[in-house]
């Protein structure tokens, strides 16, 4: 018995030529990346004056000055989410027809990374300011 998941195709005739936006996972990943960038940017802009000159970002390092960085480094999680989405989206467009489950996993991983990066930025800013 073969296990397959149905893929929701776009309504237009060019759906066979273009995979972008064909599944709910890819649409949700795109919305999440844009939302996390906007929400992270708004939180940073709103609290920029309240941020100290150095903030803790590298929680895996030992306690002390090694954890501290400039507030400009809070853009790293936001930019990382964009980079992961761009790489995953290019892989989805190449492999979606042959491996639909792999395309869904890539889209959901982009979604997860963008949500976690938004939580990281918002949580750090709200804890400090």
C-alpha cells in the first residue's frame, strides 16, 4: 500500500509551470517570514531607545561579556529566517513534482524557523527593555 498526500494545486493554468504557492504549507511559510520580519522590525524600532549598548544574544556561551553583543545583532535571526526561506523555496521549486513530501517538509521547516526567530527577537527585546 502506497502512502501519498494530496497536493492542492493552484487554480490558474500556469500551475504546472510554477510551483510557488501551490500548497498551504508554502503559503503559510511565506506569510510567516513576512510577519516575523515586520513584527521583529516593529519591536526593534519601538524599543530601540530603551535598549542598552550591549544585549545578551549568545546564550550558549559562558556567563559574562562573551554573551553580549551590539543591538544591531538582533537582525541576525530575522535575516537568517529570510535566508533559510530563500534556500528552502528554491529547493521546493526544483523538487516539488518529484518529491512532494520533501517540499512540504522544507516549507514547514521555513515556517518553524521564522516563528522561532520572531520569538527570539521579541523575547530578548521585551526582557531587556
